């Protein structure tokens, strides 16, 4: 199962109600609205907890999302590009989050930089099908993945710190 | 258009989302940051702080000190450092470091993991004082348990420090770990005193202590201060308290009892709780002359009493029952012991039967009572010949014994000896069989009983022979005589032993007496023999003389009548002579001839018993008696006389005349007093014959008519007639029946004086 802090985080994200994919026209709009609201709430929460760790935006239709995510290790901020599409079968199928920058650098990753989520993720998602949204996928999938993989990768020297000019501070 | 508005809304939401993402994150230090900062600062040694155990808080050491002190105060001045660490959430090491800092000041000390403040000690002292006042007594051990503090701390830092200041009390001088209040001491003393005063009998100290709820030690300490009315047998817990009133009354009782009764029973003393009665009595009755017996002690008074009683008894020639004089508690063995001692000095004048002491005189008197009987019996036994027989047997036994031992072969002797040794247990393997046997014989004379005992193991033939020691007097004889006397004295239960005792000595004296009598008898007989010899000789001489005179008399008779007279003469006087011979011979041969006149049977018996030399001659003489031949008789008498060493004296004519005269006078005087008609006639006829013929006649009643017819020629006619008539009357009287008898008797009575006169007449006439 997910750890205590993750659970706490999850519970603070509002749950969604509309079960609709990108093809469902109006309903998708409603769904997208809910997605945004959840994300806003999640980001606000993160900011309040001084735990801001990603930037995300979408195209007009809300089917393609991209942005950045970062992880602080040993007082160093490691930043990665993040992208994913909303699958046709969404929300039944979870979105496949991808970190293209790390493609090929770790075993816990599919071709194209799609991260391998834990065994728990899929059943958990399936159980909460209309209720979980992108925010949940971030909190439940990517967050823990980063926490586990990045320090390991840094240790192995697969990724190195790149001095960023402005954004780090 | 709803969809457009929706999308607008989405745009707006996206914008909002971007805004939200771009809005700067709150600029506050998160916990993580703080931790990082502090860690950094500590690393840089810019600050000195202490982590709490959960790591969420930091403390400065000053804060810690303060907090520790506060905690200490909150806990009343005493706290465990471990508790402190938990309470303050600070590592124990940090606490310990701080505590060391705190302890540097004098206010607080660390005792076995506890921080203890001075005011806590004071508080404890006050508590202790309260408790002490309440309980009266307190021990450090008790307090250690209560306060969970080291004894030493309590002892030195609290009790001794505050003693007299906060704690009002006293330290036990013998045990510094005990404290008590003055009141408690006095109270306890009072308690002990009360208990001790109340006690009347010896009590174990433990009982007293338990009862009063005291400590052993305190009791022992206080006991000395109390002047208790009694003593302790020891200082240990097992000691006994003996109240002086108890020992006093004990002593009083003992002394009083002794004074009253003059004896003390050990049992009684043990019942009073005296463990060593003998020693105790010795201690208490120091000046008394005591005799210690197995079950009791007796005083001199009892002994004195006994002595005086004994003296009295000896002097008054009576007896005394020792049991009645001695305390009833004495056992039999004790009585015997006392008697032994008592009789040591007087054993010669007294005899002991069971528990009664008899003076010898008393017994002697009893014996005297029996003496008469003893004499009689002794005489009887001698007369009956039993004694002589016994004596002879004894002699024979001795003789045979001697001879027996001489020829007894070695084997038998040895066997016998062995048996005897085993039986008697006597030592002296060297004793010869013979010696032992003589000893045994001696014993017989001492006591029949003993003889029986020792004999039972002897060879059978021996015991048979020696078994009968002559018992002249039996115990029963003695018993019957002395029974009355003893019953009067109430001593019948001792009858048998006394009788046996008397019987023994009496039998001895009777035996001695019998011996004496027997000896005397033997002496007498040997003396008598001479006398009897001459006496018998005289008698026989007289008889022979008489026979000769009578012979002369009947020679006057017609010769055809003579054999009758001879027969009668031989039968009567000849028989007498034979009897005399028999008596004499019997005496000579020690045959007992008691009667003076012997019947024919007795004569024959004696003759048969006589030894041969006498027997032959006497048998010959006896034969002549029935022969009617005087010559043969005389010859036989001569043989007998010579056999008996006697002589026939010569016949003196003058003497014969005198004899005849005497005979005549005797006949006449006999006639005078006679009343019997037949006898009168007989005598009268004999008298007349003697007067007329100057010869004696020996005739039986049957021969009276013959004599009368002989007299016919000699006397007057009328006298003859009278005799004839009288004779007829007599014959009639003897043959007549009862009715006629009276008639004839009357006639005879009338005639009798005339007959007597006639004899007188004839005498004068002559």
C-alpha cells in the first residue's frame, strides 16, 4: 500500500464524479473541470505544505498534458520533463506518465520514458475509477516513483545535477 | 452556449491552475528546514542544544537543568533519573550529565539512581517522627522497606542527623538501628512488669514476648531495668522466666512437705516442674540427713522412727510392719533398701518376713508354742521307730555313697560333674564329685526345700536316697498352732512364710530332740536289759516255785484227776513263764514289747520274730505247754533259762511255808470283798483246801466240784452240805434262764455270808 504521507495527500485531493473520457464531448468538459479543480486543490495543498514538486499544463482539449517535475535530494534540485496523454478509455485506464529525459536510464521504465508504476497502483486506480483523476495519478504514481528512483539514480551517477540558472532558487 | 461556456470555464480553470502553480510557495521554514538549519548550526558549533528523544525538540542544557529541578520539586524532592529521562523526553545520558551538574550543589544528592533533595530528607524525617510517635518504636530496616532507601542513608543522614531536632526519640544503645520514644520504653517496661508480676508459674520468655508483642532484645534489655520478681534461666530466646513467688512457694512446699512428712517423692517434685529432683533437694535441704532412694528421698526422722520402732519391737518382743511406718510412695525395692540399712545393726535380733520385721523373741515365742507339739512329735517319731529307721537309712546312704563314688568310673564322674556345674553354676572345677556330694548331703539337713532343688539335678539314684530328710513337723502343723496368734495380730497373710521359717528351725530342734530321745532310749534299753534280766529271772523263779507248790497241791488229788490240773497249770502259769521269756528275749533283740501281759497270738508273733537261738528253745517250751507232762516242761524251762543266762534258785522250805500262808491270807481277804457267787465259791473252796492241806492249789472253776468232793472227807458234814448246796445253786444260777436267775440269785445272796463265815470257822477250827 501507499505510505502514510501519500495517503494523507490523496485524501486531501477532492474526488471526481463524472465518468467520462475525451470522446464524451460535454461530459468530458465536466470531467475536465473537475480535473482542474482537483489539480488546483492539489497544487495549493502542496504549496501550503512547502511541497511543490511539479508544473503542469494541457492543450486546449485537455487530452495532452506536459510540464516539469523535480525532486530535491541533498539540497539539490533535479528537474525532469513530464508528459502524458489522456487515453481514450480514460478514466477507466490510468494515464501513462512519462519522463522522456530518463528514458533508458532506469529499468523501472517503459520505452518512451513511461514509468513503471507499483503493483498497487493499478488495482487502486481500478477500484476508484470515476473518482481518481490526474491529480491522483500524480500523487499516487509519480510522486512515490520519484522518491524511490531519483536518489537511486543519483547514487548510481546516472543523472547528475545541472546547475540551473534561475528556477532553482 | 453551454459547451463554449464550459470550455471557457476550462480555460479559466487552466489559467487558475497555472496561477496556482506559479504562485510562490509559502516562504516559511518547514520542519525539515528547521531541522536542517539547526543541524547546520550545531555542526558549526554555533549553538549548544540537546535533542529530545523523539528528535522533535531541542533543549539547551540550562533548560534541562531547570526542568530537572522543576521535576524534582514536582515529585516532592525525590525522583529517579530514569523516570526523569522519560518525563523530560531527554536521553538518559544527557540527564545524567545534568544530574552530575546538579549534585555539585549541596541541596541535592544522587542516591542509587534517585535524585534526592534535602527538603525531601527533612520531610521523611518528619514522617518518621510521626510514625515513631505513633508506634513508639521504629527500626531502620522497616524504614528501608518503606522508603526504599539505603539503610545507611536513613541511619546517618536522616535518623541520626535529625534525632533530637525533628525526630523526638532515643536510639537503642545496643542496636543503633532501632529507635524508640521514651514513652514507648516506659510503656513497654510497664507492660513487661505487668506480665512478669502476673505470672505465677515458669513461662518461656518467647511466650511472654509474643503475648506482649515485644522484641526479644528489648525484653532482655528492659528486663534488667525492671527488677522483675523472678529470674530468667538464660539470655536466649528459649529461656524460662521463673517467678520468685513460684520458686518461693515451690521451696516452701518442698520444705513444708518434708517437714510434715519427712520424705519427698521425686515424682511430686517433677510435677512441680523441678527437673533435677535429687540436686534440688540437696540444695534446698542442706542440713538434713537425707537418704536418696530410687523414687524418693527420706529424712532422718523416718529413719529415726524406724530405728525406735525397731528397738521397741525388739524390746517388746513383738513385730512391726515397716510399710505402715514408711511413706506409702516407697517402692518395694526402696523398702528393701531401707530395711537393709535398718537391719544392718540389728540383724541378729530380728527376722524379716516380706516387709514386716519380727523380733527374734516374737518368733521364738511362736516357736515355743509349737515346742510342746514338737516334743510330742519327736517322741512319737522315736517311739514309732521311724526316726531310727531314717537314721539308719541315712547312715546306709552315706556308706553307699562313699562306696559308690569310689568305684564310679571316670567318665561318669566327669559327666556328672559337668551336669552339676551347668545346673548350679558353681565355680571350682576342681571339686571332686565326692566333695560336692557331701555338700549336698549337708544341705539336706539345712532345708528340705533346698535339698529338693539341688537334688533335682543329681543322678536319679542319689536323689532317691537322699530325698527324705525326715520331716517330723510339717508346715501345716506349725500353721495350725500359730495361726490363732497371728490372726489376732492381723498377720495371717504372713502365716505361710513364718510357718515355713519356724518349721525349718523347729524341725531341726525336733530332729535334735528326737536324736536325744533316741539316744536316751538306747541308753535306757541297755541299762534296762540288766534290770530286766534279773527281773525276769526273779519272776520266772517265782513262777516256777509257784508251779512246784501248786504241783504239790494237786498231787493230793486223786491221780485220775491230776492231768486236768497239770493241763490247767501249764496253760496258765506255764504260759506266763513263756511270756516272760518272750518279753525278755524281745527286749534283748530290740523288739518292742509294750504290753505287760501277752496273749497267745502275741507270744507266737514274738517267737517268730526272734532270732534263731531264742526261737528254737522257746518253740520247744511252747510245745511242752500242751504236753501235760511236768518233767518235760521243767526240762524245757531249764534249756530256756540257760539260753537266757538265768539260774534257777534253790527252793527254800521256810519261804515256801510263808508263800503258802500269804496265798491263804490273800485268798481269804479276796473272799471277804468278793460278791460274785461263782467266784466266791471258787475262792472259798481254794481257801479251804489251802487251810486244810497246807498246800496251794491251782484250779479252774470247772475243777471246783472235784475239789469239793476231795474236801468231803476233811471237813464237817454240815459244812460239806453247805458247800454242796451252794455249789448246786451256783450251777443252777449259771445255767438257769432269766426269770429263775433272780430267784436263784436271791438265794445265793442269803447263803453267801454263811459261806464266808464257814471259811473263817474252818480257819479258826484248824
